[in-house]
């Protein structure tokens, strides 16, 4: 396995197009940033990790964008601790709170 694409229901049908390329897609309907660690049980097997989540945090929970970014930064830290060699990409790649 080369890549993991993980996030909310916006990714629900992406897997049918990416599976042939060695990309594993995991989505959870209604997922919030705090739900994503539950989908990372074998994270050490991936070279690339793409995280797409945060919309439900803003839509269904009274969170500010700053709070969502703080939670996202914590999520990236969790991913880096579990797999420091992985290349991690998020929608917030250029934001100073989210490390490269």
C-alpha cells in the first residue's frame, strides 16, 4: 500500500477510482477531526497520508475555524508520531498551525 486517503463522507465514492493505484480510501459519514484517529489503525504501512476532514466540525458543532485548525494540528501530530516517515497532506497545508 502506498497511500491512505482518509476523511469524511465527501470521500465515500473516491475509493472505486483510486484502489487500482494502490490508494486505500477510508471515509466515515459525519466524521469530525476527532474521529479520524479511529481510522488510522495501520498507518505505518503508508508512505503518503491525505486527510480531508473538518467540514462537519464547522457545520454541526459550534466550533470556530481556529478551533478546527487547532484540532487538525493535533491530528497531524498524532499521524507524525505513528508514522514519522509519511508525507502528510491536508487542506490546510499552507497554514502556519499545520506543520509540513
